[in-house]
C-alpha cells in the first residue's frame, strides 16, 4: 500500500497549536502543502473515467 | 462468553433455559460493573418493557425472529428515539424524535436496544480516542487503543457487556475495532443496510454493520438489518490473496493472516491491486472534502467545543480543492473496476483487516486526543478500499486459540451483494481458529 511519509504524532500542546493554525486559511493552506505531499496526493495516478462508471459506488460522485 | 452470543442466547430462549428479561438484567449489571471502561454513553430506558414483551412471545412459541429479545447496543451516531445522537461530541445533546431505519428494523425483529456506545468524535479517526467522554478501554490491554471509530461498540461486546453491537464504517470503523478486540465485524455492500437516521461522515462511504462474537451472530444481525436471508450452505469458492494489502503490515500480522488463510483454504494464488494501493490518499481527499462540507455549520458554531484532532482534520479538509477531489473520484472509480475485475475470476479476496495490532495509547492522548497519520494509515490503509468501492468486507479473528497474542483480523472482500459467500469463508476461518476470551471481562 502507498502509505504517507512518516511524520511525528501530534498530541497535547502541539495538536492544540495545529488546530489553531489551521483555522487561519492562509496558514492552513501552507500546512496543507506538506500534508498533501506527505499523503501522496500529488502522486496519485491519473485514471480515466469511463462514461458508464462516473461513481465508484454507483452514485453521483460527491463534490467538496 | 458463548452464553452471551446472539445465537447462543437465541437457542437458550427457544429451549426455555433463559429468557429476554434475565438476559437484559445481566447486560445491565455487566454495563454497571464495567462503566469505568467507557464503552457505554447512554442507557436506554424502557428496554425492560420490550424484554417482557419478547419473553411472552418466546413463551407462546411466536418469536418475531431469531434475535427476538437479544439485548443489543448501537453506536452513538445512530438515532434512537428519545435520546441524543452525540456523534462522539460533547455538544450535540438534543434528543431525537425518531429511530434510525436500522434501529426500527432491529426492533421489528424483536431486538432490545439497551444502550448507546462511545465512539471517536464524528467517526473521523480509527483510534477511538475520545477526550470528551473518555476512551473506551481495550479489554485485551488497557494501555492500547480500542480501535475506532466504533470503539464503544466493540469494547461492549469484547468485555462481555453486550452480546453484539451495531457500528458504522466509512473507512474501517466497524472492522478495525472488531479486529483489535478479537471480534467479527461486517461492513456490508454499500446500500444494503439503510443509513437514514445515521449521522454521516461522508456522502457515500458510510455503511452500518454488526460487531459480534461469531460469524453466525453477525449473519443473524445482517439478516435483520438488510432484511435478507443468507444461504448458510454456500461454499466459499475460489479465493486469492491481495498481496498489496500485506505490504507495510507488521510481520506478526502478515504471518498470522497468511497462516490462517492457508489452514482454512490451502495454497492460494496471489493477485495485485495497484490502484487500491492508493486508497489512503483517496480516502483522505474524499473524507476531508465531504466531512468539511457536511460539518461546515458545526465547525463554525462549535469549533472550540471540538476535539483538536477533529477540528484540525475538518479545517484541513476544507482547504482541499476541486482538482484533488476530481482526481480522487476518478481513481476511486478505477479502484472499483479493479476489484470487480479480480472478482470475475475469484469469488473472494483476502488480506489483513489492519496493518498492525492495537498500538499503545500515549497518556497525553487520552486528554488531548491525537493525530498520528503514520499510525492511522498503517492501521486503516487496508480497510479503506472496500469503503471506496462499496464491496462487502468482513474481519474475522485469526490468532490461534491457544495463543496469548493480541488479536489480529483477517479481512475478506466479496462481490457486491454477495455477503453469503463472504460469511461462508469467514465461517471456514472461524472453524480453524475458534474464539478467544480477553483478560478483562464483565459478562455474567
């Protein structure tokens, strides 16, 4: 399985701090650059959508 | 233990050796004795009246179903009329007016819902750590996580409080706590069990399913939840090992699952799932975008009341863009095609239910919650695919009966709608491995 890059656990004061930082959109977006990279989101392979299978579960694909 | 299982209780009711009123009284007393283990959030009043009605039905030889009179617990994201659905939070305290559809089905089958169980806040992580209500205690080792997000449901069953429970699963939240507590956990096909009245984490990854001691118990509950009849004479058919699912898992987990599969089914072919191997990234994007959208109002109104981990995940999810989401949706569709294609030539696919045994819980995390993406992905990377594709998936305990090791779950994935074969293969594993009792036990 493609697992995220190892990163230190967040708990206690550090987790509280991150929860505050991510409430500010600009700071959140900066942190998200690292989170996306660690999770491998930019490296996800491109997969073509077939007309008959727009949803994995047979439902309309969700939108953010 | 066996006296508390669903099918054992049902047989005892039928034989007149036990009755629903006594069974409920024992469950209540077990819950009282184990209350410090934080599995239960709400005790449901009025269950005694239902148990008395069930006793009368059994006495007259007219039970509503095999689960008539069996005391059950449900996760606290599932509506039970007259009680709050906290969804693991400390602020969602309004009583709901109506039972969830699945609760109505269980009650129509005669089941006695007597308590609601603890969970990870919003079901947003697979650890079960809850800083608001306390973290349910893993009866195999209190220093380890119970698994989640249906933590209280699994702990209530594993520690002898309830014969079985209902959990929900958007990324492994039935199967992970079941596996870490030595239980059977079934995530049915997407849509097989209604989710009306169940608080949603996502738009179309959420499933509800049973957590139980035995495969037969899970079968009985699934029949009531999905209103279907399972063919118990079905053979497991052709199986294969999903090699990607073993990559990154602990050696003990790999050996235990492979040995159990080999003992039950002999030598098996190995197949690869290169797209499903990306499940962690896809799940992160879909859960992040869906949950942040569905809970935007709650986040705005209650940010300071949320656990720091839930708040962080929702806020990060809100920053993911449409491009990430579209790519994840396309990859998800590819994963579905990949599994469907493998299931054209094989009836069932096998892998571990978690990549590791229950990890230790840091003392600070009990108070603050935690966000540990390394542990999270190693636990749950292998449960994500079946949520993303909607295929039925079960975990069944696979540590040998005479071992004192922590529980490990073997996962089986089948074709859409083919729960019967998934359950048949799980029964074959169970027959080779048997049940093990945790050291901490409140059952009577």
